[in-house]
C-alpha cells in the first residue's frame, strides 16, 4: 500500500487536476492489517466496546470478513459514542469515539486522502499535516509579525467548524479530485453514521465527530477552498504583485491567521476583512 500511496501522491503533485478513479481497491486485507498494527492500544472504545486486543485475537478472520463486506457494499460504519472533554472554563468539547473496526477503515481512508491532499497545500499550511505542528506554525507566524512592515493581523476562527461541516459541500469538494463512486460512498456513510449518546441514536445531518481518525482528512478539501478564496480576495483588493506576494496565511486546523502588509486603503482592508469573515458559512466557496 505504501508504494501505491506514493504513486498517488506523485500524480496529485505532477497532475493537480487529475481525478482519481480507482481508490477503493487499496482497502484490501494487507492494507487494513497495516492500519490495525499502527493503531495505538489502550484507547477509548466505541459503542461496540471492542479494543485492539480483543479484535486482534481473531485478526485474520475479522479482516477477511471486513473486506468481504466492503466488496459487496454491506459494510456500514457504526454510530460514534458521544463523550465530552473540557474545552474551556465554561464549555465542553463533544467527541465521537468510533467503533474499533471503523477506526481501522478510517485510518486507511485517512492515508489515501492524505496522499492526495498533502500535495495541494502550500508551505504556510500546518494543520493536520504529516511532520508539521502548531509550534512550527507559531515560528513562521512570529517571523512574519516581527517584520518591520507588518501593520495588521487578522485572526479568523470558524466557530464550531467540525460541528457544522456541510456534508454535501464536503462531498462536492472531494469530487473535484476523486471520481471513484465506491470510495466516495464509503466516506458519505461515515458522515451519516450518527451519534449514540446515553443509549439514544442521533442522526448526523451535518458536521464530523471530533475524535475519529478521519476528521483530519475531512478538513483538507474545505481548507483548500478557504485558501483559494483568500487568494482571490488578495488579488481582488491588492492586485499589485508586491502586495499580493507579501500576504501570508498560517493555517492551523480551522483557524486562519492572515498577516497583512502595506495595505493600500482603509476601505480595502475593511472590505477584505468582511469577506474573509463570510468564509465561515462557506456559501462563497461555490466552485
């Protein structure tokens, strides 16, 4: 699977407009076994109460059954178990803990999506990327802010990003790069798997549960469009090439920081800030 993922990454980099038509075959027994081995032990269990140790007692049989169900499109992710962790002094952050078998499939999906979308991000993007972290983002941000010509910093945080991701828009963004209907169907099933809280099932009409392994992979198509839109705004309001090239975005998950240099007028700044704030609705991201 590693060799095939490398090939996908190469195509995504050299042919950015390429749409991948055959991906679901990568979810084979060996690939899923590799994902099982990479999953850490001792993590919280989902509604199936299954742990890595229990699943591993009949690993070969379990994986064969999983692959067989996926081939006949009978595999359906289970609802995530809702739990909460403190977010700040006044609120809690909801998490969705997937069933263990679903974690394996999510891990495989995450690898494939990362191979595709990692090639599409710019150097100023740090959120949920391999080998990158928030400390590196802060270092890059510090270097820009300390520049003598820096005048303004706009920090935009999309409120409740994971709770309100629009499923249809997300699938539309994915379809820009992926044309494998079986692969896309599997992702939509995860989006619609639902939440189980206190024994009650709650349908998921929007959002992606935080706590699953695919949440990082759900973000790139959205983030890619946000960055494209911010580039459009920069060229619209600051069409001087010097002004355009001296804008930078440091991206950490759903948070975007925009450092502005040498703006032309207060009016332009205000108009750009207003449009940037409208990105949270994603209505302006229509392709």
